[in-house]
């Protein structure tokens, strides 16, 4: 896909901006793909907006991915409802189109909140201060809830004993778009 996208965008590079699609199932491959795509002129990368149950973008297994994106100065994008490892069509079997539609929408409201909690309190934004993240087509219904965390946290909250040097809103202002 990334090769096709590079060729497609090369026809009008002033208007077409390629974002490499990465696999969270193969982080080692994705690190190499970030480096390759950066050399080709890609402007960012995209990873799934949701992970399989029990996984988190705060996991140490993603550190090399974040480091490679930061080193290449490529922002990491999440686009609503691009989940990894879940049956995206499961709610379509409910037999109620209205219920199905709003189950789909609620996931788009929850995904960025879960991801931001992982990135902020999992100390990803602390460890990779030059790495930027883009949340595409999520609207803004989740921002107020996340910013409310400032009033409900202690900077030494991390159970690992590691501290956060800033408030959640400060990380968001610095690294989230």
C-alpha cells in the first residue's frame, strides 16, 4: 500500500500528502518502514486507532516505533474506527440499524480518550517529547474530559514511581493535534 500511495501522491506532491500505514502486529517491520518512507518524503504515519483487548500503546513493545517516528520527525496519526484485532462488523449483526449506527459512533468517542490516557499516563509523551500525534475525524467531544484530568491528578501518580513533568493539558498542547 505504501508503495502505491507514494506513486499516487508523486503526481501532485503539493496537494497530495502521503501517510504511511503501519502494522502494530510487527513493530520491527514498522520501524524499518518509517525509515524507508521518511526517505521517500512521506509526511507522517498511521497506526490503528484501537488495539486488541489488553494491549496499550504505552507498552514498552511500542517504544522503538515511537522512537523511529520521533527521529524521522513524522507525526503519528490515529483515524477513527481503524481498529486492530476486533471484528469491526460485529455491531452490524444486532438487527437494529439505529443501534448499530450509534454503537459505531460511541467507539469514535471512546477511542481517543483511551489512547490519550495511555499516551499521557503511560508516559509516552514524557519519554518522546518531540513526537506529535494527530487524531483525525474524531471531532472534539473528548477534549473536555481529557483536560479535566488536570484537576484530578498528582504529578507523581505513576505507580512505577516515575513522575510526569507536566499536566495532561500541557502534553496535549505540546504534542496532540
